[in-house]
């Protein structure tokens, strides 16, 4: 996927901007659409902060919808190849697409217990942990109260979004360095 500059994003039509960044927050184009109203951005961190603020100021219902837009970790959708491109890449990077049958059963049990307890899927930024870390977090977070777990899920979603945005949008200083080398 081609990385874009802030300038290119600022110059896009609203629908193109939304389509380009609509997957930064999993299946939640409304975040990119809200951010598009705040252009122009000076840099990627300003864009990230604007997208985060769109989520933080959303209704509780919108926040829960965002959390529920995330797939189960190493779940049936992953085995069926039905995840978003970004989720597929992130889970595969940790080997969650290549679990043994025993590991798959453990993840399935944890996903089920978590979903029954909270009513939404377990969300963790897999790019900032490892398989043992995920399993440990699963067990620990099952003990949380619902408000605390909603806050933690959103915190993890912001980590995911920040990393996805870094994959998609180049930093302005890199562009200026490139022009100095010519």
C-alpha cells in the first residue's frame, strides 16, 4: 500500500480522504469522515490526535459499535480468511493465523468467555505484544469491570490506529529530507 503525505491527504476530496483512511479504525469510516472536517493537518500526529478525539467525543453507543467492529483474536473469521486486510496482517505477524489445534481451542474459549462477560470482543494491539502477552492480558482483563474494560479496549484501539496511520501516512520531515538530497 502506498504511503501518502499529509499534503496529499489535505488536498483530497472528503470521500477520497474517508476511503483512504476509513480502515484506520476498524470498519469505522465515520472516524475518518469526522477527521476530514478538521483539515488541513500539519503532520501525522495532528491527524492521529484528531481521529482519536473523534472517537473520544463520540456517543457511548458509537464507542461500543467501534469496539464490536473488531474481530475475535485467532477466531473463526481469521481461520476463514474473512478479516480486514489490516487485521489479517496484524494477526499473521504474531502467528495467530498458524495456531495449533490446542492453541486455537484456548483462544476460542477465552474469546467466548470474554464476549459473554462484556458483550464485545477482546481487543489488544497485537503489534505491541506477543502471544504469551495476549493470553496473560486476556486472563487479567476478564476480571475487569465493564467501564474499565471499555476504556482499555478503546486505549488498545487507539494504539492500533496510531500504528496503522504510521503505515499509511508519511511524516513531513521525511519528504523535506528527500527534496534536500536531490
